[in-house]
C-alpha cells in the first residue's frame, strides 16, 4: 500500500525542515567544497547557493563559520578570492538590474500563493532583494577572516580587493548607473555650508554645485587619458563602497517607493527629517532591516583597523576607512552623514516605535517577552556605531592639521565627516541634536530607576551616545557654546555624572567612566559652564543620587561618590575629576554644608600619608584640591561661607601639611599599622582597647586624640586600599618629582598644566608675608625603622619615597592663600564661639564669613587659566580601542561578526557567560519570593 505514496512529499511551507541548508553544511558539495576542491571556476553553479540559499543573516553566520573560511584560505585561497569576486560582481549586477528591488507581497494571501507556487514546482519567481541581502551577508562573514591574516593580508587584499584592471575601452560601471543618480539627486536639500570660508576644493555653496561634485580621485577620469595609455576601472573595494551608498538610498529597498523619480531608483534623499532636511520622506519601517544589513557591511569594511596593533594604528591606517572619509564625493558624504545623524537622534521618535507598536511597545516588562532587539533599535545602534567610527578616525593622512599655531582641526581632505560635523552652525540643527541626546539620556535614567524595577530595558546604545556627544563637543565649538548656554547644559552634566555613578562599580565599564571624566574636564574649562553652576538643577535625577542645592553641589557630591565609593579602582580617573573641580571652583556659589564637608573629606583623603606617599603622582591630586580651595577663596570667598567655615575648622590639617616631612608621614603610617595589628590581636568589644591603643602610640605625636579622629574620618574615603599591603616590595629607582611632569598615560592630559614645584608666587603685602607658613628644616629624624618602612612597602610597584622627593612637591603646594585666610578669620571665629552660645554661634559665624572682605590681605586673583583636556597619540589610540571594543562586544550577539578572529587593536578576554533568566527580574521585583539567594542575583554585565 505504501508503494503508491510519492517518493518525495511536497513541502510548500517548508514544514519538514531546511533540507538544502542542512545539505550545504554536511554534504561535500556545500561549504566543504570551498576548501577541498581547488580552482573552482567563477562560472561554476556551485556559487549560486551562496546567493539563493539563505533566508536570514543568522543562516549565513550559522552555516558558514570562521573555521571553514580559514581552512579554505590556507588550503585553497584562490577559491576565497573567487568567492569574493563572484559575490561582489553579482551584487553590482543586481543593483543595476531593472528587477531589483523585488516588490514586496501586498497581502498575506499573495505571500501564501507565492509560497505554494514555489513549493509545487511552478516557475519560481526570482527574489532579487533576497539575493542582494545574501550577497551582503556573505561578505559580512568572509571579510573579517580576510582581514585577520597577518602575513598574507597585504598581498591577498591588494590582489583581490584593491587591484585595478586596465581596459582598452570604456566599460560601463556596474554599480547603479551614475547618470541616473546625478539626475535623481538634483533636488536641493543640504543645508550644511561653509559659513566662514570657501572650501579648498573650490566647491560652490549651491545644492546643484554640491550634487555635481567631480568623481573621487581614486576613480580615474577620462581627462587623464593623455597621461596614461590605458584607463583603469575602479577596484572591487571602491566599487563596493559606491554600491553600498547606492543601496543606502535605493527606493523600494531602503527608501519608500513613492519618492522614486521616473525609473531612477537611486535617489539621494536623507533618511529622516532633521539636520540637512526639513522634509520627511515618509514611513520606512519595512526597510529598517535592509538599512541595518547595508550599514553592517559598511561597518565590517571599516573594521579593518581592529586587526592592526595599537603601535601601528597611525602608521598603518585602514585603506577602507581612508577611502570612505577622503575619497567620497561631497554629495555622498553629506547625505550619508545627515542620514546617520538624523536616524540616531530620532531614536525615540513616536513615529519610529518598535515592532510592537507605540502603545504595546511602552508596556512594562515587554522586553522580557521579545527575543533580541527590534529592527528600529538595531538600526539606531548601528547608525551610532558608524558615526562614532567615522568621527573618531585619525590614522595616517586623516590626522587633524594644526594651522597657524592653533589646535589641530579636521579639513575636508583629512576626514570629511569630522570636517562637516565641525561646520554645523544652525541653531535649529543644534537644538535637534541636543534634544535627541537628552531624550536618550532620560530614557536611560528612567530604565535604571523607574517606578517598577526592571520594567524597562536599558538603552543599548548609551555608550555610543556618550562618545558621539563628546565628539560633537570636541569638534564643533559653536555646538559646545550652544549646549552650555542652553537650559539643558546642566542637565547634560547631571545625566553624565548619574550615568558614571551607575556604572562605576562595573569593571568592564571603566573605559566609559574615563570618557565621562574627560568630558567633564572639557566642559568645566568653559566659562559658560561655570556660570551655570549656581543655578538649581531641573533634570529629573534618580532619587538615590539627588542632592539639595545647586548644580555645583550636585557636581561636588557626584565626584566625591566616584572617588569615595570605588575603593581606588578608578584611581586613574581622579586627576580629571579633581581638575574639573579645580576648573569650576572660581564659579561656586553658596555651596551647602554637605558639599563643603565633601570637599574637605577629599582633601583629608588625598593628604593622608598612606595615600600621599604611595605613588609619585598622588601629590598632584592634593595640589589640585588645594587649587580648588584657592579658586573659591580668591574669587568667591563671601559667596561660600560654609566652605570657608569648613576650612577654618580643619585648620590643623593645613598647618601640618605646610610642615610635612617624610619622617612624619612614615610615623603616621606606622601608627596606623600598629592600630590594625592591635585590632587583629584583641577581641571585639574589649573595654580597654582605647587605653592600650593610646599607650602604644609614640610619645612624639602631638594632638594624638584629634589625629585619631581625623584619621578615622579620612579612612571613610577608602583610598589606601590601592596602596597595597606593607609586605616587602622590590626596591625601585629614584622617581622624578611632580615638577618634572613625568609621562603618565593614566593621568588626564591637560593644557596649561601647572607644575607643582615651579612658578612664581603672586605678590603679597609685607603684612601678609609675615602670616604665611614659615620655613622648616626638612632634614627630619629618619630612624632606622622608618627607613626600613619606606623601603619595604609604602609605595606601589616598587616606588620608594625619599625626603628629596617629598621636598620637591611639598614646597610647591599652594597653601599660602589658605594660611592667610586662616590667620585672618580664625581668631574672629574663635572669638564668636567664646562670646556667643552654641545655638547662635554658628549662624553668627556664617553671617560674619558672608560679609568678610580680605581683598587687602589676599593677593590679587590671577587670571583664570583652566586646564583643558588635550589629545595625545596615546589618548587617540585609547579612544579608538574603546569605540571598537564596544562595537565588538555588541556584535557578539546574535551574529558574532568578529568572534574568534585575531583582533590586535585591543585584548579580548572571554568570561563565562551568565544568562539572565526571567526569574531574576521577577525576584528583583517581588523581593525573592522564588527562593533565590542574594548571592545568585548578580549584576547583568556585558561579556
């Protein structure tokens, strides 16, 4: 009875599995043939399956592995070269084909009928859109393996991707028809203009002039035929870039079909309304997946630089990125730049809701029901990534140029994308960008500290948003001024600090903490920033970080929290954070009591001998804190009575610092060690612990009780953990003092870097000179035990402090102004304390300090010279590594674009993945009703 059944049951809806895909993976005629059979012809039918077999990007990345491609590169490299040529040629031909893009099914019934026709053996309709997408996906998979080749990369890439072929007669370009492109792009829409000067290339300001830009230098023009006997066609890489740009603006593929002009499907129209365009091309949700695929291949091409070690980043620039930022026509640069920018800034636009719709997409906990990201989020993420890569690129000839002694800046010939971002000048464009960034920051804050914990997914492209904002502030001076003059300037500062406070305890996010600290230093160097510090914050700050007072109070509290609660893990970020306080100090107004106490606690922590003597760079932090105090006392003394009162209250610490010696610091360190040993030997709660501690203290230590209280207060800021234990360390060589300004890659590079031990002090009166700290013999009485302590474990990494080193920075500490204020105001404060009751003394002291005028005593305030963040080669390499590191991590799921490839720009450390289960979020909400222990609820971190 079974003989009458057909040998092969029809499967019109593919219900029985993907047999061809399984055969491609397992049969000899599939992926295995790429390495097993040599010299497969370009006309062989074998290559057809790479174009028509796959249905999604996950199919390509699952059925074609990196190991398959590596095996083919080593055993049959000519087949990989043929694969690249066949796929790119097929892609070029498809884009120019009149059947591309294929029309999408208009209804479910038409889709079902097409599937039935295909499954029943009827003449299958060719889907050119699917073929184009498969070509793009295969290239996404193949190119990273080609890029990672270390020894053969130059020869293989030059022969396959960059080699130009000579032709005897003009061949038509296979990209998408330039004549049609030029005619369809005649409509004016760009508004980015060279406001100050004309371009060096002689480009006009009219849209028609921009649209008719001459071809890039890489493509040989017919006018040069008298110099060359034969004309060369563009290389595969150049044609691929042109093809990708055409695909980005192809009606029916990435743009709505309604904007198509006649039969010209390529129309250079900015994707969304915003910068450079006041017209919305219409809804394009159905094309967001195609845009993402094209941009992903563009990002893969730009990722060539991650396979170069950091030392060769400037000398061996990526040819792909150089071509894209230097050789593209101006029309292409402007259209691509505005499209990426507008899409990123419209990330949360109501018209661009996710796949669940505007209402359902905002329901709490909806991200737990969806697998992966919605198409809109993926598109916005990759737009941000491409933007950050293009705006960050400064390798080789793309390095910024310094003109007439000014700071280096981009030009149209070095990096066109950086150049045109710097040329933005319209307030409407600035408002659009600022609103987009603020909206993203607000979404992140609400996801972290909403009414329902875990109800909203955190913004996945938050790091890229921060880096993009930094690039805007760095490159465009007018945008920086607009930001700081606007009402949202302090909101941006608050959101950045809140984001830093949220990620400070995640080691994998410490690179972003460094970005935030440098951004804060850059903003604090602007006068407009300081003038806004006295105003109250209007931003909706999470309650756990909210403070009473002004924006300056919030800034002080946030920096204190980043220093005091990280146990020294952010030690390398302290300079930038404290410099930001020093830059802002002259503008502080009415600092609260708690903010003043926080500043004094920072001073106590940095003046702690255990911290001060542990590293050669730590005295710089103390110098910057003292400089912040001087800024307040010289420019806004009467406006900050609480801070002045706190300084007077801690006058003994400043006096002791003025006579600090190595011997005194080591005695204090030894005393603390003895206290710790005593605690370890004695049981907790011993009644005589305080008496025994007092008996063990050295007799020469004055004010022992007060010193212990100050020490306990200083220990509340746990910075001494970074100094390590007091075990024996290898002896180190002599270290330069801070005045020699040693090269420290972890310190914040600054402009107008004041050297701690140099510089002439400001002129003061004879009366004031008599009140300054007196000189003291610095010889000190270093006993043998103290010398052994200094050589055995005070410093880190073998650093051994010496009295000469201490003298080099101690005599340069800016204590004179503080000591003058103490000598003038401390007697008055003490007089009020003795004459008034405790209840009324404080208010009377504050009123007295608010009306104090020491202009006749203090030196004349010097002109403000804030320390700005200055770029160096090391900082450029670091940021490039950080940008690509974030992109690499984001690319690990779901496709794993660069997984298991030989990345050389940064080190990839693979940790055990911890999948976040839905029960974890439920546990966080209901308080552990599911029986999970506290230790099992780990923070979700990007691997």
